[in-house]
C-alpha cells in the first residue's frame, strides 16, 4: 500500500491528498501554485482547502491583502487519527447503551421473523457470530456434514474452526454426521476431538450442509457466493433433530 492509498484508507479524498502534497512541496503560497501542482480545478481548490483546515492540516494567513495557505506538519495526521479514534470510542460507548434496547426490539419480533437469508462470506460470519453468542453450556449443535469442496476455502475453514473452538470452550456439545466420502473433512478440521465433539460416518443418505441448534435450522448453499437459509421454528428444529438422531443411532 503506497502513501496515497494509505491516506485514502485513513479518510482523505484524492483531492485533499493532492492539495496537501502540493502545499508540502510549495510551502506557504497562494492558490495559483497549489492549483498548478495539484492539477485541481480552481472551483474545487477552496472547498478542499477548507476541509483540510477543518482536519487541522492547513492554516491560512493574510499578506499584503493576499490570502496564503500553509501545510502544517504531517505529524498532525496522527492528531487527526487520535481525534477520530476518540470519536469512535464515544460512539461505541453510546451504542453499547442502546444495544440492549435494540436486541429487545429484535426479540419481540422473533415470533414473526421465521426465515432469514445470509449472503456471501460476510453473511456466513454474521451467522456464526450469532450461533456462537447463542450456544452455551449443555447446548447442542448438530450438523449434517459440509461437502469437501466448501472446506477448500481457507477463510471458511478458519471460521468453522474458530466457531467450534469457542463452542467447546463454552461447554456446548457438537455431533456431526458424515458420509464415507467425508473422512477428509474430519482430518481437515483442526479443533480438538474431545468429549464436546463427536462425528459418525453414516451408511445412509442424508441432506448435506444442514446445522441444527436450539430452535434454528440452517441450510447452507455453497457456490461462488454462499447463501444460508435459516428457519427459526422450534417445531421444525425438533423434526430435523429427530431425523438426525435416527441416522445417528442407525449404524
């Protein structure tokens, strides 16, 4: 990542970066040299200079009735970052105060919200975070194994590994049903095979990529953009759980 890309990541626009760099090179100057060096249109330069002043990176002074601008030390960028960091902390603290109310509102709608769809890897992360937060001591996670192809994606594998690690630490048990073709899955998964994790190889066919926990059934559709269809229904979860245990005890 070069200096321009880094400053963009921090929150500066390309125009702000060009004008600031032009001022660093030109020293205290009027807008003419700034426009020439930055190649920013005159109509935009004044607005950009005002934004840089707000960020504490540019100052202005009057000489002979002419307005001059000066770039302040790049060290001021650290001050700008620290200021933003403080604002973010304030917002996070404020959000934590209202978070219980938002969760309560969501809970009041759960009886109506029976189906959810999660899209892409970010959707997978959200689902696994929700599962991690819900599962506690003596809870149970049941899974019909994922196809081997899904575990070829390292971010997905890391997500699953981390989920099972935290799940076991919290005392929630997991049982996974595999087919005879899924032995590679079992060897590829790196979380500890302890009393909180069991898997069996079933001779009977079953629908793959399904997870069952509490009142939730999640069906994973793998592909270029993965999707997860989630049904929140105690009755449906109980039916899937019964089917799972019929296969679990069949061999």
